[in-house]
C-alpha cells in the first residue's frame, strides 16, 4: 500500500472576500472528515504524486459572521446542489529534506460548484510532533473561474467583488500513526 | 403638453442621479444599513429586472406630475414651500401606509424602512420643486 497522510480535525480554512461596502471572512466551523491523501514518490522529478486524494469541505459549514453574506455565499456557491468544496491534490515537491518554514510547490485541482480548475500552489511546511506537520498557504481565485456570479443587489449597486482569497492550514499525520 | 413631458423627464433624470448619489452616500456613511440589502428578501441583480430599478425615478416623476397637475392650485407660496407641501402630502398619503405594511410583512429593519421614507419624501420634494419651476 502506498504511503498516506491523514488530514486532522484541527485543520482550518477560511475565505476572505469583499463587497463594495466592506470586507468579510468566512471560516469553516468544523472540519470533520478524516480525508486521506495517498501518494507515491517520483524520484526522477523529486515530487510526490497523489492518487485519488482530496480534501473535502462542507460549504454549509462556512460562517461569514454576517448572516446575509453567509447565506448569499452559500447560494452563490450553489451549496444546495454542490455542497462540497474539494481540493484534489495532484503533486507536490518532495518533503523529505524540507526544513521548518521552507516553501514547497505543488498543484491542485479545486472543484467547486461542479467546475474543476487547476492551480499552482505554494505551501509553507511547519513540522510538528511525531511526524505530524502542517501545510499553510493561500490562493487568490475568482468566482468567474468556476462560472459563478457573485451576488449583487439593487441592480448591482451593492455587490460582492469577484476576487476571493482562500487561506488554509492543513494538519497532517502519517497514516497508521 | 411639451412642458409636462419636459418636466417629467427632467424630474426623472434628476431623481435617477439623486438615487445613485444617495446609495453611494449610504455605502460611505451607513455601511451597516446597506449590508441588509444582501438579505434574501431582496432580488439578486439580474438584467431582466435591473432596468426596473433604473426606470423607477421616471415612474415616480410621472405619478407625481399627475398629482401636481391635479392639485397644484392647492399649494400656495414660493417654489420651496410648494415643494415641501407636495413632499409632506406624498410622504403621509403614499409612503407611510405602504411602508407600514411592508415592515409588518417583510423581514427588514426599522432603520431601512425609515431610510425609504426619507428617500421618498426627498424624491417628492425635488420633483415638486422642478414642477413648480418649469410648470407652475
């Protein structure tokens, strides 16, 4: 069996966005799924190649701390039909010799509202106890990347802006430990 | 007839500009109140209905012009005083009962309803002043 990492429940993800009125941050209230990322090492490319490995986030767990924005965000992301935000890990620099705080690069597919878009990512690696580690990073994306239209009211005079920033801190432990 | 059409169009255009300015003022000074427009009770912006918003000043202007032509002889005094009286009548007769029932039926704050009342009265004042100037 190929090696794997288990995503721990302390993982965090939030979305920063803005409207033409103010800024808002939507936090995921609970990360419950124990997703597992399976990988193999490609010694030639010095990369980890993931196999069917995704982190699943329940969009209905997002709380923007402003009740109208929270419900509008869920509606915008079509949470009723596509309740999961999925981050499919594709590849990542080999972590074997990575030092504390060092950055590594990787690729993911983000699946949102039935659309999949590929992104190059940069993560900061933070080592923890007992082979545990954290991957931290952020990515600026657009609603339009996923064919989504951010909400506008009053004929568009009051509106959410296209850009959102996804910040994450994923906690991992080796599978079986 | 030409004066009537002219005053409807002028008042409609001025009310449109005023409505846009007031929204930007509201965003700047009362952002908490404007956030409420993200409530699900308000429509999402959509090309099939957005035009209704941008034409509403002309509907208001037309309705107030009809009212003005019918009752303008009741309003005495200078342009400002006549405009004030039109605004008062419009606010009491047209706005207060409608907003009363709106507040009772729809989940919106009292603050928002009061801004609509103030906005309606201001619209009637501006339209009344333009009518008094162009078509006394």
